C-alpha cells in the first residue's frame, strides 16, 4: 500500500504490520518503528480534529478563525504540490 487516503486504510496497514510480524516478514524492531510513526500520525490527526472543534465552537460564539477546510489532506509523502 503506497498511499493512505482514509482512516480505514490506516487501520488496515496496522493490521497488516501485526500480521507481518507474526509471519516473520517484519522484525519486532521494524514493527516498533512503524508503531512509533503511526502514533505521531495519530497525534497529528487528533490535533486537526481538536482545532476544527474549537474553530466551530468559537464561530458559534461570534469569533472567526477562518474556514475549516481540507483537514487531513496535507501531503506527507514528500510529493510536491
């Protein structure tokens, strides 16, 4: 899987990593590194969700942080836009 476009694809990757460790295709060390990276991605996603919630709550109270758009669409694979 070269691109992860949905949370479902991310979950599938995690399950594939677990299966690959069980079958010996990946070492436990490789699995740990992948898990650490997935943790960072999860933290980033949660920050985006939290910001969107705050922006929507602030809008309800008359503040305006601008439009909440394109959440989760930042290019992270090094490709130029």
